[in-house]
C-alpha cells in the first residue's frame, strides 16, 4: 500500500500531529526538531528544521492549541518552540535528573514527562509549575497514557512493570508484578475496562482495570518481534508497530491479528500517531522516514470482520479499582535506550510562564 513519504535523513524518535492543522512535527537523533506541512494531493513541505537539543530529541508534543511544540531530550531539558517562527520560547534545564524519554498530553493545561530513571512528572502549564512527581520505576519510562475520567496516569517501563498514579491524591496507586519482558507501550481500551501493553518479546499483555497486579490475558501472535508502538483505533481495535517493520491491525477480545496494514520494509517502527482529522496514520521508523498512510484506504482493505469481534466480546470484568497501597520492590531490567545522566532536578516553576 502506497504512502506519502518524508525523508527525515536521520533516525527519528517521536512524532506528533497538530491538533487542528495539517502539520506534523518529528524529533531526530541529532537533536533537531522538524516541522512539515502535508496535504492529500501534494508533496509535504518542510517549514523549518531547528536544533532543539544538544543531544537527541526523543519526545515531541504540540501544546497550547498547536501554537507551541515542546520537546524532551537526554540533555535533561524541555524546550518550547514557537510553531509559526521556529524560535525558542522557553527552555528549562535539568527538568529531570536523567534523560527525558517521553512527553504526552494529559489535559488542556497539563502534560506528563518520563525519564530514563523511572521518574514521571506532571507539568501545569497555567500555574507554571511541576505539580506532580512520581518516582515509581527503576528503569526508563517507555510510554504514558491517561485515564481522564478517573485522573489516573498509567506508565510502562523497561523494568517490566506497569504503574498507576493517582493525580488527585498525588500518590502511586498500584504497580504490576514484574513481567518477563520490558514493557514498551500502553493503551486503554474496551471503554476503560482493559489496559493493553506491548512488550519487547512481542506479547501483548492485557490487564483488567482495577486488577493490575497481574495480566488477565496474553496475546502472542505478534511474537517474537517487539511491539514498540500501540495506537488505539477504537474500543475493539489497536494498531501495533513492531521491530520487523510491520504495522498491524489487531482485535482485542477476541484477540487476533486482523491483518498487516502497512510496513517500513524490515526496519523497526518507532512511533505511530493519527492526524487531527484521522485521515492519516503517521509512522516513523529506523529507515529514517515518516510515512503518511491513507487511513480510509487502510481500513477499507481490512473489511468489517471486527464488527463480529465486538459482538463476540463476553468480557465482564469489574470496573472497580482495587485498593493497593503496597509497591513491589523492583529488580533491574535490561535497558535498551542509551541514557545520559543529568544533574539534580532544579526548580522549573517558570518554564511555561512565557508560553
């Protein structure tokens, strides 16, 4: 299946689409931040390429209704860049004590960042401060997801565990038992009743909401290729990006690979994202390209087999969250990402003041 390809020239680590315009941002191993404008009927145009960080640019997110892009790096800084001009708006040094590996949007006024030493921080963009800090994992934070209704922050880590942090009480609510593999990605599905984690061994771990100590199901059909990226399509289907370059449409409960839908030859898929109007599926890979896939074309080729899956779902786990105050003691897992140690975290109270 053909895709619009953007040659990034260097290895990309993250991408994000503008919330209301045809813009896509990517962060590169060189520390550069790239912004492209794309349309369905013409070649994408690069609007700017700026040197955002002295080390790699691992995390990229649009904030402030798309007026600003924030990026994170192993240089332990978070940078805010103006979308119109590409100029620096603000930078906070030593925002984490280790390499910033992940940034995700939570609400209109908050974002979360995770680092290579297992720390997750929540930033309030209106109060201009770091409002929550969770030192829950022993290895790098690989992914973060947010349950808005319950204000729970879910994080996966290279230490092989999934954590649930309560933003209302500012406490770690629970943490899973250790998996055999590093956990690399996480999505919330089935109307909040299931949490799906991708692993280095290629198994998808399914957790029932409120019962996070151990997974309730395992799906092994994607093994042995690691599932580096998960992107929720709807409550019954998830898109997976694997190290063998395949992008697949996977049904959840019943669990099955519906079909491969795209690929990056044999190069690992690093991240997946939807355009704001969900017309495009964006994917980045170690082949140094950003590919924009026509989502309607992809889904039409998959047929309507998943409609039967929703009808067949007989899962009836409780929606109630367990009370779990004890946190298991971690053991060191393998770390696949290169870390760059920073100095101790300094005050970040003025980071968003100028945004």
